[in-house]
């Protein structure tokens, strides 16, 4: 249901992009012409985007993007707001669309890790185990200050301060995950996709999944069941509740003030 005149979208895709410089110019010009604001990151490994504007403009830009076969299956997550939560438009070329500092982890060149849908995950959490009777380990791959806004009930949180710390934290704590079905999750899916690939390399003895579409997609389908608090987002709205609105009584965690 639409609430507010501004459409906000977020999406990503790991796909080989050898033409990032040319793409950067094209995508910037199209977004600027449509009056959009937000951030689009491009790297050889793919695209990561957060944009806002009128519904017609945003969806028109996405339709043009999907005209490129490499992006034809993009499925942006949508939310609405009263005002545009970005100050300007940025389209940047980066080394990684989500930095991990592990050049051997290239989701654009490998089979995508298995994913669990929000509907299936909600059912597993209802019953307390997966369909094979294995206990579920919900692994939060976000930074500590984000987790403090809200997370899944009984989620594992290694208090990392930046995503580049995740591989070392996993190596230190992987015994916590043995004997369980591991579901890695993050805000929109991009971090937990890379994290799932690292998990697959650790020799765990159970299935490994990423949460399809991350927390924001889960909110769309499960209305926050088995989740407490809100979800931090990287724009001026700060956080969204299970209805994809900024909570009226939003409390900023103490740790947020110290984030790097």
C-alpha cells in the first residue's frame, strides 16, 4: 500500500560488468534527467543501488536498466516516504559493491548460494526447526550498530564493526554453527550473499542459506514475525519498522553514535 508520494527502491545483482565507466555515465544521465536522488554503486562484480523519486520516474529508470539483459531479473524492494531521503545523486565505480577484501570471493563468477524465501523462513521459525528437523542458526552479518536497532529473535551477533571483519569472526566462531542449518541475513541481501559463500568454504556440517531479499523483503512477506525492533537503513529515514515505515518512536541505540 502506498503511503507518501516518494518511492524508494533498493536492489543489487552480482554480475560481471567490464564496462563500468560507460555504465556509470549512462545511469547517471538517466537518473539525473528523471530527478532521482540516491546512490548507485558499480564494480566489476555487479551493481548495488538505492534511489528515490516519483513512482513514474523511479520505475521508468528501472525499466530502462532492465532493458540490459544483465539486469533483466532485478526485483527492487520498494517503500514509500513523505520526502526524498537522499540529498543528492551519486553514481560511483568502486572496487567492490560491498567491500569484503577477499578477492577470491566473486559471486559474479560462481553459482549463487542457496536462498531461503521469507515465507519458508517464517514457517521454519514457527516450528523451531527446518523441514529436516535441524535447529536454525540465524546469523546476522551486519555491523553491531545496525544489529542494535533490531534483529531476529535469538540471532547470532558477533559484534563486527565493518563487513571486512566477518571472515575472521566466522573463523573464530564457526563451532557455534556446527550441527545447524545456517541462515545468513542482512538488510537487503547483498552482504549475506557474500557471507554465504564464505560460510560454504568453512566445512560446516549443515545446510547454508542466505535470506532472499534480506530483512526488508522479509518485512514485506512476514510483517516482522520473529523479529524485534526496526531495521537500520543507509539514508535519512535512519530505520524502518516491519511495515516499512520510519517508527514514530524511533530510539537511536547508544552504539549508533559511535559507528565508523
